[in-house]
């Protein structure tokens, strides 16, 4: 996986980076909610949801904090 360079991230702008930070915070809340659901019910779709949330946190975190 090729990470974006600092020059590419600087071109994005603060609005998109702020939006990525907002999506990152929403992803953390979704992850916490899914963890509580996994504690009650264990189904395959919940684990797929956790994988999607982890990918969202990884991508938006790299955009917001780079």
C-alpha cells in the first residue's frame, strides 16, 4: 500500500482534513457500538462491520493526521 506523500496531503486542504477527522470520530463511535453488540450477539455480519470500521479509521486517520 502506497501512502500519500506530505505534499499530496497538503494539497487536500483543511476542509477535507476536517471532514476526515469528523468521519474518524464517527467511526470510533461505530466501533464502540459494534463492540457492545458483539458482546451480546455474535454473528458474522458484525465482524464484517468491525473490519469496515477498522478500514475507515485507518484511512481517515492517515488523512486527518498527516
